[in-house]
C-alpha cells in the first residue's frame, strides 16, 4: 500500500516536524487518488474541496490542518488539509468581507513544504493590517505551520498544545554501489546546471544543499522576527535549547513558548471563542433604533 510519504520526494526543503508528521505520512493514499494526487491541477475526483472557512457572529474561522503544500488540492479533497494557495485566496476574500470583523486561524499541523509558504505568510500579514488575525494553536503549530502563525496579530495556545520546530531540513541520498540488477545508475545535468542535482556524497554537493537550507531558514527567521517583534540578532538564541544558538528547531509547550516570546497566552477553546465573539458579534439594536429602521424601510417602500 502506497502511503502519503511516497509523494514527497528527496531534496525538497521541508519545514516539518517529522516525528509529529509521521502518523499523517503513514496514511494510505485513498483508492482512486494516487494518480490525481501527483498533479496539483488534476481533475476533480471523489470528494469536493471542503469549505475553507466559516463565519459566525462576525468571526471567520479558517482551519489550517495537515501537511501543508503549495496547491495540492487532492489533499484538500481527501483529508481537508490546507494549502498555501487556498489560504492566500481565502484571506484575500475575508479581508474584503464585511461579514468578518476578525479572523481565526485554527491550527493543527506539523508543517509542510517550504515552497510557496511565503505567499501565504504575506497574505496573513496583509490582512492583519486590515482586521485582527488570531492564531489558535489547537493543538499543534510546528515548523511551516508556526511560520504562518507567527504572522498573526496574536498566538493563543490551548492547554497541552505544542508550537515551534523553527528550521528547515531535507533528505538526500547518493548511490554507493550498483543496484541489485547489476546496473550502475548515473545522474547527469547540463554543463552549467550542476546545482540541479547536488551530490550529497561530495563536499561541493553538501555545500549546495546547505546553502539552500540556510537560505530557506533565513526567510523563516526573518518572518518570525518581524511577526513576533523579536530582534533578529536575538532569535536564534531564543530558539536554542542550549547555550549554542545552533541548537534550535525544538518544539515547546505553551508556558515555554510564551516565555520565549513565541506565543502570547494560553486559553481553552471555549474561553478563546467567547472572548473574541464578545467583540465581533453584532450588538442588538435598542427598541427605538429598531422601530426607526422599520419606519424608514416602510417609507422607502411606500415611495417606490
């Protein structure tokens, strides 16, 4: 049985807490989805894309679940997982919606691909300039999911939740001997495209892979620094679990995440939503205002 892990190839920079993602990666590919899942724009098959948000009492709720990808709509159809493209579209819509006074990103994700995440992160920051965006970690915002959460106006963690895993990684492999069938595999690229297939068994290849990872991490750190108002020069030390700033990448429970400046408060889901809807729910009109509104409407009808 093919699992979802088989759809993620090597050499893809991932902002993913792999231990927390393991149960999701082990899920079998649903029957009939294997071929379509390989293509982001595959024809619709099976379930339709679920609603990307709901709005009630002035509060829009956007689920951010599963392993995050740029635009793998099949994951949306079969598992309800968010995509960066879908998030950006949703946030652009909600930014202009008069029905939504505030937005909640309800997050339960171990992270995902680096490719495409910056557009979604920038969309969160942009809508945050128009109306409040609240990230609710319930119960997981790791790596790419935390990258997104860091752009919200506030980060709230439910009791027992986990956040962090700030960093980027990839898996690389190199051929060390001929295959079992006796065939030696050679991987080649054009003369001026050696970096297309860096050889992890060589120093030059590892240097290129490290350059790619460090470039992605720099963008990740810059986003967290800006979103959480943490000086860039201090961020690596805040994320480290030792005195060595290179020992980052860990996840933290709520109290420790708050202490390190990665979250703002801990709150139950019920208390969180009660607090926000108290601000966003339309206020009931007084009897006199309601009467005046009905009278004005009646006059308008009479004139028409």
